[in-house]
């Protein structure tokens, strides 16, 4: 029986017979086929016959770890570096106002280390106690530095508007300071502090003007806090006043009349009084950066 021939014309052979997506074994001319001509899902094959690995997508940067305060955590080495820079800057600023500082620190180091070494010699072990003598000597020098830095900071801010608020805000512990709750155009001010002793009203400025401000604010607070103790303090060097350098010590020595829970409850009630009602300077001196460094020294003491 004679075979019937197909009516369709045969496909041309060679390179002309391959479409863009055909996978024939013929050699390609001019290098690899364009990537846009490969069908979806096809894997490119290199000259060695191995399938080429697809490119890895770019990884998203890791989010920084946050601390309890919601701020990014800082490494220990970075913290030590920041503290060292702060101490160095505070030392430079204090030395400008207190030229005796290096000599006093050196005397403190030599005296303390010398006493430790003298005791070590009496016990017949001078080299054994040498590291202890050095550590205690450095500690004594740092104590002297902290005291002198604190005194220098107080001397700079004394008599400046906002100095009392600066000292109150630098106290350690749970002290809720509302600066400038009352004041005059002459920058006399009354600051309100809430803490374990109760409510503390601190006035700074001319005594003749701040007495009236204190009385008005005390009546306003008394209507809200009831039997909670209210203390009033006037900052100054006259009789019956508290010097600025002793303000934080005076406030922290007041008797503890409230518990922590009572302080929280009282704070919510006192929120009705609002905060500052007069513009209080951001810092007692124009050099805000300098004073912030000195303030950290005061806080550590």
C-alpha cells in the first residue's frame, strides 16, 4: 500500500527552524541566548553543564535591639567610651574655673596610696598591696574631682534665673519636678516638687516678691492635696533661706511621709493643676552644653 505524504510543508532545518523558545541541541551563535528569550521556569545552563544558581535577594537590615526605655541598646564598650569622654570634658571645664584641681587630685592620690603602702610595709608585703593602693588612690582622686566639679557648677549657676530648677531636676530618685508653676516678669519663680515627703514649693528670686507667690501657690495646692504635708523653701543666703549648693541635700533630708503608691495617686490628682505657666530658661547659663556636663557630675554625687 502506498503511504500518503503529509500535506503540510516540513519545517525548515537549521537555525532558521528554531523559535526563540526552542530547546534544541544546536549550537548558538553570538554567545548565550538573551535572558528575556528564556521561557518561564527554565534554568540557565553554563558552559560546564551545571545549572547556574539564581541570585539571592537582598537581605533587609536587622532592626536594632531596644532597651527597657524603648531606645536602641548601646554596647558596653561604647558606653565606657562615652563616659570617658564626658569625664574628660567635665575635667577640662572644671580645671578652667578651678586651677588647683590637678594638684588637689594628685595630693589625694599620693596620701591615700602612701598610707596603704605604709601599712603594707609594716606587714612586710609592700608589693602585694600595691594594686590596692593604686586603686584606692585613684578613687580618692575621683572623689576630690567630683566635689570640686560640683562646687564649680554651683558657683557658675548661683544667682542665675532657673538655677533652682536645674538643681531640683538633677536630684536622684523619684522626684517629680514642675518648674515655673508661678512667677513674675522679673524671672522670680516658684517650682513644685512631688516626692515621698509630700509637696515641696521652692521659690527663687527677690524674697519680697516670692513670698506672695509662695502663699498663693500653697493655698492652691492645699485645696487639692488635703492633709498631705506641704513644704515651702526660699533659695538664698539670708536667714531662713536655703543656699543653692545645699538645696538638693535639704530636700532629700525631708521626712518620708508618703508611700510610692500614695505619690502616684497624688501625682494623678495634681495633674489637674497643670505644669509650667511661665517661661523658664532652659538652663541657668548660656553654655547649656557645659552645664549639662557639670550636672551629670552633680547627679553622680
